[in-house]
């Protein structure tokens, strides 16, 4: 009685909701593969951005630790120089006053300035990396949502086209 495939029969297409039963298997496969590909692409993009987020967070922690280490090292070096200056002043028999004291105070002051500069620079770098990590996290979320919206749009477009193609003409 019917020579046409099931999805092209007029009695089936006319009675089906939104002509979903009228889609041919090829259109359904193309729509399905497009959706799977879109989800996989969004997932891969999100994963790459999450990896960048983790790297930036690690860089922030590394910048903090490096700054702490350099700050501590600078203070230790200043202490060594001050000890050498005290020893030299003591060996020469001079009292720790006048120009010897002025030199030691200047050394301590410059050493502290260096340590503070290192600390502040490290905090700035750590903050920059932390903000970069936050940006990568936001981009990852946006990529995932954008990918899902793209998939939904593609599926809707594919369903609309397939339904229009499969709808029998009177």
C-alpha cells in the first residue's frame, strides 16, 4: 500500500507533532553528529582554558614563594654586610659612631629598601597571575556555555530544515 519510507508518508507527517517523525535517518544522524561534535569542541576548549587557569594559579604561587625567598636572601645579605662593617670597625679600633655608623645605617636602609622592592614586585606579579587565572576560568565557563548554546542553535536549525524538507507538499 505504501511505497515511500515511513518518514516520508503523508499520513504520518501530517499527524506528527512538529513533523519529528518525518525526519529521515540521514538528517537525524547529521544533526546528532553536529551536536556531539559541538559538545566535544566546547569541552576541549573549556579543558584547555582550565589548564591555562591552573598554570596561571601555579605561577602566582611561584611568584609569591620566589619573592619571599629573594626578600629573605636580601635581608640575610644585608645582615652579612653589616656584620662585616662592624667587624672592620672593631678591628680598626674605632667606635661605632660618626662615619662608620652613618655607613652602617645607610647599608641597613638600602638593604631594607631592596627587600621591600622585591616583596612588592613579587606581590604585583602574583596578583597579575591570579587575575590571569581568574580570567582563564571565566573564559572556560563562557566557552562551555557558548558551545552549548551553539549546539542548541545548530540542533534547532537542523530540526527546522529537516522538518521543512520532510513535510509533504499537497
